[in-house]
């Protein structure tokens, strides 16, 4: 039975979970494709999340028009105060027949799943984000969810439905040169590894499935986010790593951190590893295999709180596992590192570069970087790795200041693929 996190836990005093904009987009796409295949609208669909768990997502409406189907899902962020909570996310699905096969066909014009960014979905214009400049602001995990869930819907179809859909849609046949929707940002999604017969059928019959994601109020909502400053223009970003949205409450998160540190102390751990999230924690576990699982605690943005709590529970060895953006904020002494209360100050980073003797052009380039990821790319391109070492050292010093006398602080600075950039004490 699909997991449904949207059922209220208010009677038990718990904050309610929700689902991400990426999950909403995948659900709308799956519902639209089902309507196109079967002619029947669905009240809800089961979306496969990156973890492999299926989530039941309600469908607001679904309708057919000509040779396309469109479905709408309302994002439910649970008790998380997100600007996109309650936003409508639509998906329009159609089947495109490519032109005659020819040896010189570009990869993007070959059969597959085409993802189009419609109205209200942002376009990336600056480097340093998970999506490259010129691409729709749809992150890797939502792209994968779209591909997997549309493939699953095709796989569950009866053979006659696929035959009817693909072989009797001559009215949708268009030249291959138009299948990339050149007036809108388009991505060609890789086939899911478990596609099997569906991929073979599509390639054999020279068809693609096109899905256009639209957020009707996306441009308006984006004005209340960091997107314009980050160079994401024209709408919101379609985000999500796990597909779920965990409710964010300072008090609740602090209690969670406190409980995890308490468990570590109760299990006799002699070191505490503080990571900012699941990804940095996973990388830290790989670097520190000798430590038990209980020693690892995800602290999100609660830098100061977590260090002080670890000391209160008697931990003298504290290890931080962090990415570059958080390290810069920690190095500045921010006790809480969330973007809304501690914006990234790359002038500070440029100042470090200047103090290390780097030329004015390099310092200016760092100060004007779009994001921490972009700054890291600039540093890697220049080979100025002593900047990273200095940032890590300063962040460790700030942690030591919070921890007080007698604490041993170690900081593991990682890149976004888990490579160790600096290891300082």
C-alpha cells in the first residue's frame, strides 16, 4: 500500500510531512499519461520516490484535448512553511512521431522522453546550480522521477493501448526538427535503467513522449525566492531530493538534534560527527568507517546549537562534515547558517583570497560568483586550493570557540561529489 505522509498527525502534536514540487510534477505527468493511454482520468496516482517507496498523490483534475492530456496536482508541503505550498503544477503529455530515420540525426531528435519547461518554470542563466545555464530549472532528482514514473506508466499499459497510442496518431506526426520545442527550454531525459521493452518499442516505432511542466503562478511565486538573485528567471525551480518535504520547525529540529546526541552519548560514542544533511553524512560515513552509526548526527543549519549540545553531553571530539557554502558561513561565525538569516557573503571569500596573495582579478571573480558551487568551480579552475584550506581552518576555529576549552575540533570539507577538499583540526 502506498505511503501517504499527508494524513494529519495534528491530534498527536506532530508536524505533518508533505511532498516536493518534483513529486508533484511527476504525479501530474503520470496522471496525464494515464489519461492519454486509457482515456480515463485518475483521482490519485502512486509516485515512485527516489528511495523506491511509492507515495499516493491526489490529482486535482485531468482532461484530454485533441491528442494531448493535461493533469494538475496541488503541491502539499505539509507543515513546512514553503512559498510553493499550495501551488498548482501541471503536466501536458503528448506523443510525437519523428521524421524519417537518417544517419545524421542529432541525439536530441532520437526517440525518448522529452521534458519541456512551460510557463512558470524557471530558466537557469548563471553557473553554479545543479542545472546548467540554458536548461530548465528542474533538478536532477525530479528529472529522474519524471523519467521513472512515466516509464512505469507505459510499462503497466496493455499492449493494445500502446499500439493504439503509438500507431494511430498520424495527426500528431511532425517533423523531427520541431520535436525539441525550440521556443522553450527542453531536455532529453535518459531512459530509466529498467525501461526494457518500452524503450525498444519507442525506438522501433520512432516515437517520443513529450511532457511539458507548467506552474501557472510560478513567475509570481519566484519573486519571493532567491531565484532572481541566483539567475533562475521566469519562474520557480522544480526541486526535491527525496521527494518528501519534512516539516521545518526550529524547536522540533533542535529537539531532534538533542535526541540524536543523547543516543550517541548513551551508546558510548567517543566522537560526534555533525553533518549538515544526508548527503554530507553519507560521505562522512565513508571517510570514517571506524565510527558507529550513532556517532553521526544531521544538524542542518544549527551549527552553534549542535556544537554546544555536543559539549553539554560530554563530547570532546567533534567532527564537522560540510560542503563549501556552509563552511564559508561557519568561517564568518554565523551561529545559524540558513540562507534567510545568513546570506552567502562572497566578498568575505574574496577577502580571504586577497590575504593569501591572489591577484585582484581572481578575487573579483570570486566576489562576483553566482553561488558557492560556482565559486568552488572558479577555485578549482584556478588551482587556488589554499583558499579552501583557509576557509576550513577558519570554520574549525569558530567551532572551537563555541565548544570552549578542552575540545578537539576536526573539519572535513567536501565537494558536492564527496571528494575531500580539506581536513583540518
